């Protein structure tokens, strides 16, 4: 759940989906959940405050440039994320090259 959803923002857009995809990619790359806590409240708190270890620090085999793409997708502030899925696609294609 994107931070803006947790805090009850009314005007959601595709950037919430970009955040969610970033969380899924983080978990696929690291084999671990992005946010750990003893209960759901702790986990949601971490979503809202961006309390996360970068993927390349969780698993040193993950290339830092790929980790940075995922971390940008998971930025707490939607303005700091990729603004469209096209931007995500372009970043991933550029990484592949």
C-alpha cells in the first residue's frame, strides 16, 4: 500500500501503482519483504516514513543501478517517484543496455 493510501489521500493516481510495483520488485530481487514489523501498524508506519534498506544493501548481488530504480519507484513522496509507467519502462530499458 502506497504511503498516500495509508494516510488517506483522496487524489490517488498511477504513482501509487508504481510504488506497489516497486515493492513487488524489491521482494522479488531480495527474497525478503521490504518492510518488517511485529504487526500491521509497524509495517504501515514504515511505508509512510520510508524506513527501508536499499535492495543492493540487503543483497549485494543486486546491481546498484537496478536497486536505485526500485528505490525511486518506492519513494515516499509521489513527486520523487517515476511519474508514469513509461518512465519506469525507460529506466529499466536503459539499465538493460
